[in-house]
């Protein structure tokens, strides 16, 4: 049972690691594939650029941990992209899944689920003590629109805007000024 190809590594800068479903790890090499179910971890001053199977671009920023939980890009209505962002930041420019199967495109953080409506966006999840900002989940939308959804509510995130969900209990996702 071969794992599905999720994307191909276009750039690997600094120190990063890919963990397969069987927990074996490898260093990212430009031109190699990454597969559905694999996890990517980057360290300080590191970045990984992926060309995804549906034509999307995915940039995993420094000090980040992400899992390509589901990635099906067969060109049909069962295509889907589900990424779990445990920590750090990424930039995603959606491909055909985000354009044609929007309801099947999601980025989850421990606090929220981010969905798109044909988008270039930058989800971030910061842990307590991270120098990059207040702990919680963020999504900055460069182009298109997105939404941020938690148990407490949903907020639409238009182009050139950002939303935030604090770690504190009971807080709701909100647009940032």
C-alpha cells in the first residue's frame, strides 16, 4: 500500500526533518516527494517549500511542526487537503483543491480550523512563551478569503486581513485591526 504523493520539495533551507507514518525520519532533499500522513518539522532559521500535487504552494516557516494528515489530489470530487499545524507558521497558496473543493481544504491548529475560499493565506499557531507574539492561532489572508472556526464561533477573514484565536478559555476568533 504505497502512500499518496502529497507534494515535492522545491527548497530546503536550514535544518528540517520529515517523519513518515512509520516514525522513520529523514532530512528533506530538493526534488524528493513528501507523502500523505508525513510530518514536517523546521528549526530556527529554516524553511521548506513544497509544490503540492494539486498545484498548491506550501511554505513551512521556521520553528514549525505540521502534518500532511490527508492529501488526495486525483482530480476528482474526493480530492482533499487536511493539514495539522501543531506549532509555528506556514504560507499556503491553494491549488485546485482550494479552488474547486473548498469544503475539503482545511488547516487545523489545536484551537481552530481554517478553511478557504480560493486563497493565499498564512496560518500560524504560537505556543506560550514564543517570542513571535501572543499565544494562540492566527490566519493572515493575502488574497481571497478564509474563515477561522472554533467551538466558540466563526469569523470570516477577507483579503488583506488577519484573525486571531487566543489560548484563553472562552475567547472567540476575532478579526485583528
